[in-house]
């Protein structure tokens, strides 16, 4: 499956998340918080960064279910259904976080060389309300943010 980045990773999601936290701190994050589901799996990372407009919060999440669906469709060695579900879920979590890390690394490289500011590349993930990102607000009310072509 050449289209799915990092789909063969063996790096644990915990290690990848720790790497992401370190990257964010190096980029100037003053706070980092992890989000968990009811089963102890990390589902997102929120961080705060000082900007020229003051401190801003951003949240990155991963969708392991979407990755699971892709991986489940791939051919593999024969396993029982329950074994396959466990293997796919574990691989999906590792893959989803590794893809998020790769994306974050690319965004921070753009910031480092001056092509963009951190708040610019993270704009869709910026909090605009309690636990709501700009992109989520846009999805709820697209007409508010529509820009006319000139």
C-alpha cells in the first residue's frame, strides 16, 4: 500500500508522541497536554504557543479508525478474526501517530527556515472556542468564513 505513509512502522505510539512533544517544545510550546479515549489510547495533543497576538492553543488529533479501515483492506497472513482486529488496531495507532509526526516535522521545518510562522501553519488547529478548532468552527458555519473571489 504505497499511498499510506508509515504503514509498516514498528515505532510505538508512545515513543512517537514523546518525539512530537519534544519537537513542539523546541518550537516554543509552553504547554503540552495529551487527550485519551476511555481505553487509555492517546487520541490528540494540545499545545500552547506564544504568538504576536498572545498565547494560542492548538489541537492535533489522529483518527485511528480511518487508518484501521485502510489497513483492514490490505492483504496479510491468515489470522483469526479476533487476532486480525487486534493486530490492525495496534498497527493503525502506530501508523496514525507516525503520520502525524511526519506532518508536524514538515510544518516545523517550514517555520524553522522562515517560510511560515507556527501559528500560520497550525491555523486550522487553533482553538477559537472551548475545545473547538478553527476548522471545526468552519465546518459548522462555512458561510461565516467564505471569501469571495476577486
